[in-house]
C-alpha cells in the first residue's frame, strides 16, 4: 500500500482545530482538593426529584415550562428566551448564527471569560481583542477603531474574573456604536448577585442586544448544564435555526423548570444573601493578610486579589487541597488569583492557609 499522501487522523483534522488550545476549565485542570474554589460554583448541592418519566420520547427543543418560568423570572416575553446547554452553548450559537468563518470576526475585551475565543476559534472565526483600560472598563475608542468586520461583541458584566460591573453608560455607547453593524452580547452569568444591573430593560430599544444567563452560579446547578439567551424575537429565531434539535434532556428541562418556580427563585435569593455575607467575611480577612497586596471590589460570588509571589501561594494552597483559580497569565492580572466564595468553613481554610504563608 502506498504511503504517498497518507494523512494521519490528526493531519485530517481542520487546521484551526489542530492549533486550538481547549478551554482550561477548572475540571480539566484537575487538582486533588477538598476545598474547590476555582469554578465559581455554589458550594453545596440543592436537592431535586425528577417528575418527568417519559424518557422513551424525545424532549421538546425548547421546553415550555422552563422557557415560561425563565421569562417570568427575567421579566421578558417567552418569545425573547432561548434555553441551551449552559450559557456556553449560547456563546457558540451566536458565533455560528452571525459569523462567516474566515471572513467575520468577534471582539472581546480581556481580561475576561475564556470561552468567547474558544468558540470562535473552533468555528474558524477571527478573534479581535481590545484590552480594557487600567480600571478594567471598556476602551470605547479602541473598540470603535477595531469594529470593521466584527459581527459579535462580547462584554461580560459583572466581569469574570475581575468581578466588577461595566459602566452602564459605556454599554449604552457600545450599543449605539454597533447599531446596524454587529450584535452585542452582554454575559450576565453572575447577575443574580447584583440584579439591579441587568440590561433586560434595554431589549426594547436594541434589536442587536443579546443577554446570556445561566443556572450554573446563583441557582447552584452547574452540573445541570442549563443556560438562557434573552433577546428580541428576530434574534432568537436565528439562534433557533442553528441550535440542535434536542439540546436539553428531559431531566434537565424538568429540573430547570422546578428551579425557576417562585419557590425555586426565593431559595436562590436566600443563597445569594448568604453568599454576599460570606463574601464580606472573606474580603475583610483577605485585607489583613501579609501576602495579599490588593483585594478588588466584587459584585459576584468570587473575589479577585493580587498577591506577592502568587504562583508559590497558589501552589502551596493547591498542595494543601485548596484549589483556587490562577489568573496570573491574563493581561493586566499579573499576581492575581480568583477565589470563589464558598462556605464559612472553606473561607476559613483559605484564610488560615494564607496567613501561614511566609511571604
Ligand atoms: C460560568 C460562566 C458561563 C458559563 O455558564 P454555563 O451555563 O455553565 O455554560 C458563561 N459566562 C461566564 C462569564 C461564566 O463565568
């Protein structure tokens, strides 16, 4: 058999896939911890009973109870809601619906969430970046200068991993500047921790605005894989063209609908209250620790802090089973670690371990 032109399986893969660095999720990075503060999850499990037993049947593409309950919760119409396999699927559907591979681009402003680039690169769509200003706010002039060919702009507010809100007047300026040119995606994965900041009230003014939401953070359901995109009907209908026929399994839709009942929502609000109190405890203590240079204000369920010798601090806590998220490699985040707000016991473990650091 000739070996001429023999292509290995890897050779056969698309070039952008061969070159792709997959998302370094907290789970993928591993670690042998018993204190997991690296993925912004809720620290304890909420119990559910399955009520749907029709697993012989395919599920609805857009399960009505989950959609109706989310619309009610978010104060929008059911036609303005798309449900997907986590907000991460929403990020990808937006690239697939709006960006021509090899031609169009997405734009985002680092330091921010890592999945915007991974989704675009997987699909073969150019990533354009405009780093934030020194205060981690948008460089509006920089964005305006780089908007040519951009079809989707992702802005995370409150931003992961910095924890602060993007100025609403800047978001408005961005929406004005992109009218008739590009979609603006506001990633509100953490909005339950600062609900007054949501942009849902702006949907009626901006047909090119899409808002991402998730059940993975304040709703304590990261393992469920369920997220939502909120936008006007025209935009939602385009996403419905590219979504898989059965994106959510029946048990997922069942539990999502339960989590979004009035009782589910009030339980979520109680969890948020408790996390906000716990965040205050963590922040106050971090500020008294020698190896902590700076603690940044947070509107979320995590805290970003700058450390002296962050890499050795990170490693030392890792070796003690306390797993944080190292943000040191992100632009403008040298020396920074991100700490999820967990239980009081978990906060105490972090504080005690940091106090013991000899730096
Ligand atoms: C966690 C997170 C998501 C992903 O949410 P899933 O619904 O779990 O896919 C999206 N955006 C940001 C900023 C996040 O932190």
